[in-house]
C-alpha cells in the first residue's frame, strides 16, 4: 500500500508540531511519500515563513540591507532544528539564498525556499531521502504546469525510492528557474505525487478534522462531512470553501485516487474522504454550503430578445473584450443577466455599457451591486423532492430576499443570489433547515 501525506503550514509551524507529524508518519509504514509546506503561524499574531521570505526579498529588490530579516527566518528554522535535537546546519543554504536574493532571482524563488528548507529539516528528522521539487515538477516556457511531463519524470524518479520528502508549492521552468503554484499550492504537489506513484490514498493533513458543511465563522461548530465527491468539493471550493486548493483535485481524479482530509492535532478523527463516486448515502440531503460576497448584476432588457439568434454570444463577447469573466447568466424571455465580480467590473462599467448598446441595442440596462452568491451543493438533492422549496421557505422565514436563482442540469447544486448584508443570515437559515433540525 502507498500513501502520500501532505502536511500544511500549521502542522509544521514548530518543533512540537513536527514531532506530531513524525508520529503520524511512523504510525503507518505505507506513508512513504511526504509533502511539507513552509512553517505557518505558531500563534495568532505570528508571521508565516513564506510572508517573511517575501518581505526579505522585496527589501533586497529595493536595494535595502537584508541581513537582519534573513537572520529572523534563519532563527525560525533553527528553533525547529534545536527543538528536534537535530545535527543539521542550514548555514550554506542561507548563504545561497541571501546571494540569490541580492541578485534578484525572483519572488517565486524567494517564496519556494520556505518549503525547500522545511523539506530538508523534515527529511533529516524522519531519516527519509530529500528530493528537490524543482527536479521533478515541470512548468513550460509560458509558466504553465506541464502535467504529463511532470508525471513521466516524477514516476521514473520515484520508482525506486522507498521513503522520500518532496517539498510542496514549487517546480522549475525549462531554464531551471523556480516557478511556484498559487498560494496553497503544496496541495497540488501532493496530488501530483499521488498520481505519479499511483497511491492508494492521498492524505492531506491540516488543522481541521475534514471538510465542514459550512464556514465555522458563519455557523458555530458546523457538522463535518464524512464523504464528498470530487465534483461536490469542486463546487464548494469554487464558491469559497478553502480546506484545500481546488486545483489539487485534478491529478488524483485522473487516477481515481481518494483524498482524505485529516487533522494533525486530532489524528484519531477519520476526517473527510473525497472520492470520485460513492454509493454511501449522505448524512444530510445537502453536502455543503459555501458562498462569496462582492458581485454585481448587469440586467439587460430587450423585447423579443429570445428570437434574436446569437444574442447571448454578443453580450458575453462585450465582457470578453473588456477582460471580464462572468459567473452566471440567468435569463428570461426579455431579460438577460450577467453576474460578475464587482471589483473587476467597476472600472470598466461604462465601457461595458456602451459596448452592450452597440452590440445588442437593448431597451434598458440596469446595474445591481453588492450581491453575494451562495451555493447549496449535494448529491442527495437529486433524489429528494422539494429541496428548492425548503431553501426558499427557510430564506423567507429569515426575511432574506432572493435576487437570483440558478440550478445546474446535474441537480448537484443550487446557487442563489442575495444582498451582501443578508449573506450570513441566509447561510444560517439554509444550514438550520437541512442540518440542525436533523441533529
């Protein structure tokens, strides 16, 4: 059996946390491939090592002295090394990093050193081999991740390696320069490794016991999700759920490898199992609720627009020409609405409005701002009658006015639009009607 285990920054923030990680890894000899993040916050007002590296590099790029900032980063790692009683020196590594910073090797290089150094420390503590991700994670000339080349190279390199630590978050361009994924990209590295070694399971260790039904900042102590499909998680991640990087789903999905979200501080908890498909019945009709604020709606009215061939294409082309992506396009017989991120739209609103007038000659255009979108996701909804009705009833009881409704043909999710100020109340009302009353 092969298990790939990725550990987040909070799991590796201190020597004490790293000891917990080592105990977890040694508990099961199948945990042969380990992907570490950079050290995260040790306490609420602490600074993540990645942010310290960015600050240090930016100072170097501005021509400032960086010895003190670099020493602070070095001290963070030395504190972990001393706490683990390791005979390991990172002096040479920091000499190289300082030199590269002064030569302005790039912010990607700077950010990647957090995972790189933490990988060296963890490998030494576990007595595992260390494999630099820059040797096996490939990006093309345009800076796009090359999944197939990476899979080929990594599979060959790991073929005869039993126990290995591979730092997350970064890889290399064809010229050897370091390239990072977006923040949270260590999740992607873990998924890439799981695909390459054809792992039986990809464990993603963090500071929560799995995926929760909704945001704990909105609903106090929400229920955990026992099993969720890739598609459900993708929908929730897109709408704001942040347990793991949404792009981490794709590599393991290609191989049908399940993901297990676990809690480093509560390893006895089973966590959430993420799978391609399952016959397990969900505990509740819905699987999860997630949402985002900060949208606006462009409502276009034109009599008999439904008879105009190409109307929708012409409308969306205007947004494309202004480099604005759209979220949803609910429509009626004489109305067509485009929902976009308000922050992207505001500076270009007049350009878009004039472009729409030229493209489709609407009778009127109305803008509505400060909207929030909430996704109610669940494979159980398809087989349950009256789900939408219960949502509308719950929101009406909470005095929340619905501004938009959109349901996909898969019946996997229902998306509603509400005002920003009604966001929390709406989520609580939906959670109560589907979860609280069943507890």
